[in-house]
C-alpha cells in the first residue's frame, strides 16, 4: 500500500509544476504582446486626402511642384550629357591605338638602325622614337581626361536624381502643410515628424551627391588642363 501511495504521489506531482510553467509562458507571451509598439501613422499624403485641399490653398504645393519639374528637367539634361560625351572615350581609345602603332613603327626603325649601323638611320630611329613617345603621352592624357569626364557625368546624373527625390519629398511636405493650414481634419492622421525626417534624409543624400559631383568636376578640369597643353 505504501508503494501504491508513492506511485500515486509520483504520478500527480508534475501536474501543478507543469500548470505553473504553462501559466508563466502565457504571461510572458502576453507581456511581449503588450510591449509591441504600435505602427507609426503614415507620412505620405494620399491622393484622396490631398484632393480635399481647396484650390485657394494650393500655392505652396504649386511652388513645390514647379521645383520638382525643374529638377526633372535638370536630370534629363544630365543624362543627355552622358550620351553626348560618350564619343570622347571612343576618341581617346582611338588615340591609344594610333600611339601604340607609332611606338611599334619606331621600334622597328630602331632595329633597322642597329642592324645597318648607319648614322642617318639611327638618327631617324631616335627622332621617330621621341615623336612616338610624345604622341603616347598625349594619348594617355586624353584617355585620363575621358575617364574623368565619364565619372563626372555619372556623378552629375546621381546628384540630379537625388535632387528629384528631395523635391518629391518637399511636394509631399507641402501637401501636408496645406492640409494643416486649411484646417482639414485628415491632416491629423499623418506623422508630421516622419514627413520632416524624410525631407531631411533626402536633403542629406542630395548634399552628399552634390559634393561628390563637385569633386568629380574639379578632377575633370585638372585632367583637361594636363591633356590640352600636350595636345597642342
């Protein structure tokens, strides 16, 4: 009987402990669920809410939209600049081929001069070698300039893209400000701080891209100065 009692106690013993474990787990899940932050309100004004803005309150948005249109035009011109300047790289590569050919010809002349041991032939080979090396220096400077120009054009496109993004965020902010100034209740459902943060982030990206484009322009100008004197 004592053994039976022991078996009864051993079998029923884990029950309360297991119940406590389950209860504790449920409590942890409940607390974790309560601690989950609520989603932030939207920061981009919907077209349906923007449509509530009266025409006489559109001035701020119209100005922002015009600035966006101007930025889009700048982006188009920047992309066109990339296309227009692609020929510079082709010309520079063509110059490299011609310069290498001249070096090869001068090397052949030098070989002939050594074989013949004629002073006139040697002088001709020396002159050809000097001219070929000068031509190669010009071709190298041209290729360096073409590379810097391509980098500069690409940086200009990136800066223009960042500007379009910034102007787009400014249009969104202008819409929200218009709704707020007009006292339209729908404005209250938007996260104004997040909207301003979007503008600030876009501004930083634009500033960084503009600085990079300025550096690329300066390097291109230096490469041009190094190339043009040698090409004269």
